[in-house]
C-alpha cells in the first residue's frame, strides 16, 4: 500500500494495481486500511467475499500456518503491508520465510519504501547503510545508542537510519542535536510522497537553529545520520 501519496499512481506502478484482481485472499497488517485501499484501487470483487488474514507484530508463527492454503488450490495470495515495502521493516517477513521453506514462489513488486526514499534524497552514503528501527525511549539509553550509531557511521562510513513514534519526533531531533558531534550530518525526511513532504540534511550544529522552524509532531519521519 502507499506510504502516504493521495494519488495511488504517484507511488504504485499500474501493474501492482492490476495484479490485485488475481487475488481473492490477502494477508494484511490492518484490516480496515486494507479494505479501504482495495476499494480505492478499483478491486473488482466484493470486499465482503474476500478472505483476509491478519499479520502484525502480535501474530505468532502458530497462527499463520494456514494463511497460504489457497496456493495449494492454485490461487494467488497477496501480501499487503500497512505502508512501504512488505518484509522490509515489516512483519511480512514471517510469511515469506514460510513460503520459501514450502517451495512457494514469492514475487516481489516495485513499491514505495520511506527508508529508501529518504536515503535517496539525503545526500548521505548510499553504498553502505543500516536500518536500526526505533531508538530507546529512555533518555540515557537513547543518548548512548545515538553515540554508538555515530561512532559506527564514522568508523565504517555507514549511514545509520532509524525511526520514531510520530509523537516523539521533535524530542528525538532535539536529542540528536544535543548528543551528536557538531559536524555530523542529520537528515530529516517527513511526510514522504505527500504534498507536505520535507527532506533536509544539515550538520547537527545547524539543526540546533533550524529545528525550531519545523514541527515533526505526529508526522511520519525517517532520520538518518552520517558524514
């Protein structure tokens, strides 16, 4: 599914939308948004007659055993991530592992990833990078993690990518400005693919002044640090 674009064509190839019609079973992260997406995408079958299986961070391996049963009947099964790319910083990896072990063909589709879009526009090293998920909430642990990631970025020339709960974005940017060395680069990429998209790369010392001009509260944001 799109990560925010109001127009589906702005982030999803037409082939992806056409392939929806080949599936009557979907594995989804959130039922309501999946149903809404299918309606927007022109799904040709009644939504109420479509089979949905939930796969999120709370799903266990024992629950997904029958999710691919339709494939044994010669049908396709679609995996819909809540946003971005399935299986990349996404619980869909659980079902693709099962499919690979069973010898089921897995077909990856081109789609939007906020992590890759942010890296592409950041100006930071795209040859070596690492995604670190969420940083600790505790201030002391978070500061320690930031220093560790900065050291890795400098030692290996490896861009470090991470995210935060949208309501803590401003606090994370403040922590980055305070903890990082003055010349370490910070990229802030928010509202990707939306009209309000904002992507800016500055040194930590420059962000100390610039951060007052941008409010990241409750806006989906990717943070990157590097050289």
